[in-house]
């Protein structure tokens, strides 16, 4: 790939391997294969272009990840909007969730008329549901396909509109 540089160094973005989904967004933006982006992130390949795109994606992600959005949604590991959380602004989507959150979300807080679509599987597949209202306890929000099961600790991908 143009921009390959064997002397470049990925130490400036050590946490990039922690953020699933970033590789796909960078690959799409640069029109390269996600596996190439992954190899650059792991240090198996060198590319200043990919490294810069990864660093920018991580910077954006870190800014948004912990900040409550004006219009968007925050996702919490515990009921009643407690515990570790991450937030997403309107227009964002995660085809797979940040580390530690896949199948671990127990409450959802929605801000300013955002709408969230939740998916049981990664890549926006499987059973899905949408809400425009906060859900303090997903144990009481039932799957549309099986009323004996709840959304608690089942979410694997998300879209916010």
C-alpha cells in the first residue's frame, strides 16, 4: 500500500487493539481490507497512512466514549444507569461493542429524542428492537421473539439515530 513505512512505530496508539469496529471504519475510509488495518495495528505491517487514520479514530472514540452526548444514548453495565458506561451520539453505530460491553449492558439512557436500535448479534443481525425512551432495567424489557427472555446482557451491536 502507498504510505507503507518499515520505520514507523505504533507505540503512539497502544490501545487501538482494544476497540473492535475501529479497523472496519478505518478500512472503509481508506478503501483497504480490514485485515490489513488489523495487521498494521498489531505491528505486523507498517503504514503511516493507516497509523494516522487509526490514531484519529481512537482520538475521536476516546472523546465521545465517556462524554454524555447532547443528542444520543449512554449504555451502562448495571441497572439504573450505574457502573461502567459508554455513550454514542446520534448518527453513530457499533457493529460490535467496545471491550467489556458485549452482552453486558443492563440499562440505556436516551438524551433529547434520540432513537436507539439494539441488536442481539454483531453486525446489526439477529433479534432487534428500538426505543426512544430510557430503559433503567433491561431485565424488564422483553425480546419481541420470546417474552420469557429479556434484553439484559444480550446486546451485541447498536445504532443511534
